[in-house]
């Protein structure tokens, strides 16, 4: 009995330290798991932080680009407003210069969105079927040149237009068709404006013949409106 008691005491003495070791090891492993979990969480946070930083950088870049676009838009608005103011000023000057021709219905002047058009019936500039500018026409073009000669930021396009009556008879020897007649008239007007001091680098001539009418060709009045020279001020390329 005594021997058995001693054996039990000995076994108890050996088991207690082993139990303590097992508890310590379990705690250690738990801490290791917690550390690994924390490391994974930290890595995930760092990844999310990097992604967030990239998104912020992209948004900042987008903001800067939009700010630049807004600034460019403001500049364009200012330029458009300046152009319109200058066109309106030219329009007012042209109206003042050609008051009598406008009153007589020989000239109309329009201004729309920075585009100024001086529309002159052909009779004020040319004899019927002719492309040489009449003395009265030169006086009218002198007034035009006094205004457009001061313009530096516009191109000046001289457009020739006719009615739809076909070229025939002796006139056909000089002009094969309305194309040639309208072209010759437009070129002569452009050349005369150059002689009056208008910068030739701003001038151009265009021939439209009968293909851009502003009225019906069924009546003499309609055909008279279609036979015209238009001097158009447009923004330079």
C-alpha cells in the first residue's frame, strides 16, 4: 500500500510539468496565429491604402486636366466675345459708310455669329453681261475698302453669284457659262480691293454661278436678287 502511494505521487510529479508545457505551447501557437493574422490584415490594409492612393492620384490628375480644360474654355469664350465685338464694330462702320446704298436697296449687310456679309446687287457694280467694274461700283467698293482694310483677323472672301439664265449669243464668246461670269466678276472685285489697299493675303475669290440663289428665278425681281456680289468676312484659318 505504501509502495503504491509513492508511485502515484511520482506520477503526479511527472505529469504536472508536462501539462504546464502543453499550456505554454498552446498559448505560443495561438499568439503565432494571431501575429500571422495581424500580418495578413496589415498587408491587406497596405494594399487597400496603395489602391486608395492610386485612386486619389488619378482623381487629382483628372481634376488638374478638367481645370486646364476649363481655363482653355474660358480663353475661347473671351476670344469669341472679342471677335464678335470686333465684327459688330465693323458691321456698324459698314452700315454708316453705306447708308445711302442700303436705303436705295442696292446693298444689304448682315452679321451673324462673327460672320459679316456685304451683299451688293450686280447692277451697282457691273453693266449687264459685263465683268468690268463701273465707275459707280468703284465708289461703292471704295467705301467697303475703307472699312475692311482695317480688319486684320478676318479673311475676306469675294463671292460671285448669277441667276439661272443661260449665257448665249455674243456673250458666250466671253463667258462660256455663268460659272465664268461669276468668277470673272469676283476676281475683278478682289483685285480692285487690293488696289485700294486691302491686304491681298486676306483676299480670296469664289464663283458660285447660279447654284446658290437667295430668291426664286421665276420673276425679274427674284433674278435680280440672285445676281450679286457678296463680300464675306470670316475667321481666318
